[in-house]
C-alpha cells in the first residue's frame, strides 16, 4: 500500500497554504542550514511586520525581546511578488524537513518560550484530512520532534548574534 501524501503536499495542490503570505522568521541557525543545503545566500531580509497578528507577542516575552530588533524588524524569508515563500513549489516546500526553518517545522503547533500549547493553529487545513486521520499523522510529525524543534528554536533565538554565528553575517 502506498503511503499517504503528507498534508502539506495535499494543501499545496489545493490552493493557498501557510507558505503563502506568511512572514516566516528564521534564526541564524536556520540560515546556516539552508545555505549549506541550497548554496543560496540571499533568501532572507530584515522586514517590519506586515501582518498585525505578528506584532503582538506580549504572550511570549522571549520572542518579543530577542526576535524583534529595536526598529521592529526581524529576519524573515523573502517572498515572491505573489507572497509565496521563496522555497515553495507546487508540491510543497523544496527544503527537506531537517533543513526547513524551525518555525515551519513546528507549524501547526502553538508555542511560546514556555512550551508547546495544546491547540493547533487554526490555519492548518484539517478539512483535507482523510476520515480517521489525525493532524499529526497527516503531517508525518511526532510530539517528540516538535519538542526537540521547540527547544532548538528557543536556543537559537537566545544565541542569535554575530558572535555566535560569525560565518553567516554575509548571508543575511
């Protein structure tokens, strides 16, 4: 029996996805992993918040203090003129899971520096689930992976600085 398509592939085939019009924050660790995988270096930008949903991070003081610069900008993946992530294809993300930005790997889990929440992001297309299929199974994820990605995300957020990632200064 053939394995079911991952939900992200099903979603990409149906229309707008979380990879379109989303402001994807990337750590310098993400930048390094993507550079090594793709050879690309200019796929990020320092950008202000366009979607007001991303502005209020008062529920996560670590995110507020370390992700946003004093001028309100943060490092995000560049998007095409249509709003698509630069790595989005018609079959989903072209980056392997272990290279994708940590926030992408964690989607649709909700989280703060305190941990992973019990709720999933309402933007994930649960309508594409097959009968009896769970969201986690459809994404080929596990709570253990999510906890590890969460730990790594906040570790990288806290250590994001030129002294920690000096070889990547030219890539951002």
